[in-house]
C-alpha cells in the first residue's frame, strides 16, 4: 500500500489541532474545537484498518497483535512516566489507584480517582481504549469473507449505538462502548471500500467537501456551539473523503514536512501534554502573556512529540521488525512505499 499523502496530512492536522486545544485549555483560551482532531483520527483509523486488511491479508490474531505492537509500547512508556512522576511528586495533582493504573495499561476504561471520568493515567489515552476495542472487533470480522466485513462491522457498531441510545445504560463502561463516536471507525472503513472501488467523487467535489468541512468546524468554533460525535463526525468524514478524492485524481501537492508530521502524529499526540505543562509553568513564572505562553506550548509540545517519535516510537517499531535505526534523522523527503499506519 503506497503512501497516501492526504491521510498523512490529515493525521498531522489532527495532531496539531489537539496540541492547540490542550495548550489553549491550559491557558484559559477558547479552542475547544481542536478536540475534534480525535474525530478525524478515528475516521482515518477506520480507513487505514480496512485498507490494510484488504491489501495485506492477515489472520485475526496476527492483525490484532500487529496493531497492539504498533500503539502499545510508546503509550506504555508514557504511562510509566506519568506514574513515576506522580510517585516522585512531579505531578502533585495526580492521584494514583492500582485498579486505575492496571486499567490504563490494559486499555480498559476505569474511573479516574482524579476526576471520576473514564480517563486513563495519561488522559489522552482514552482514545486508545476505543482504538483497541475497534481493533478487537475488526479482528473478529476478519473471520468473515472480505465482502461481508464492512456490513458486519456496521451492523454490530450500529446495534451498540442504538442499544445505548434506547437503554441509556447507567454503567459507565456500557455507556463508553455504546457512544456514537464508534461509528466514525465504520465510516472510515466504508470510505476505504469506496476508495478501493475507485468510486470517490471528482476532485472538485472533493475540494467542496473539504471546504464545507473546514467551514463547519470553523462555525462551531466561532459561534461557540456545543459539539459531539453527531456534529463533528460527519464533518470529519467529509474531510477524509474529500482529501482522498483530491489525491486520487492527482490534484494534491506533496509537502514533505506535513508528511513527516503525519508520521510523528502519534507521538505528538501522546507526549505533547508533558511539554505544555512545563512551558506553562515557566511562562507563568516569567510573567509572559497568555497568548505567548500558549504559542510557545504548541511549538514545544510539537517538538517534544517529534523527539519522542525519533527517540522512542520509530526505533521501537524498527526493533520489533528486526531492523536497526539511527536516531534524529528527520526525513523531510518521502520514503516511497511506506504505509501510513496510525
């Protein structure tokens, strides 16, 4: 499966949106729409899983193992840093609980002793609980013929969402796994099927979809509307489908820097909050302006994620594949043939 630049760009934009969201939130600035980067990630994840499974057939066990090895090692390291930091007093507001820590490592949603929310020790890891759930379900549908997989996935996730809407379960765990956001994975998988069949719209329709999506996100932000999966999900779907439509018709320019940010987006997502906390503390101590601190936090948070990608994520992934890697190579030119796996 060749590199899809549209997917790489979207991963980069989604990661940076989340970084801006957390930096702005830390400094009391309004940019909650940045959290919608998660919706883009989920649609992209569904697309990648379906596209990979169709192009590189694998057994259910092999598929799940590969996906777990792709996301777990770096996340576990970040979680260990959080736990050790709390023990050493570096994170005085972080309360530790054995069940919560275990749930964080096992990708099981457990109520946080800090807030009561189903957040792991590393808060942004809540999205990975959904990712692992999706991988597990997707692994099961791999037992079916390729032509039936999307229908089975859509049926199961739709039943979960409908059941959650009708029954309104009081159990937080049941509510977590019946939330409408899981349909974004299905939408991404459906886009993959459309892409494989060569049925994406023209590049001009694709451009229109991208513009409408961006306008929708901007409207939510500027008007300060409340948003959830029902509003941001369709916008993320339009964005992914539109960007792919532009690329398949040869109308998407290549930006090596954005491609590289797409490569490092997972590490940026995991590690940026550490840097934001440090920058916010230093900036406040120096009495810098709030916008200046937020901007510095975004820049340093992104750089910290890139450093984590080069020093941790990439070497670990190459090691798992039996390869070796030099550190700090900042590959700003594309390496053809790489699969843009999240």
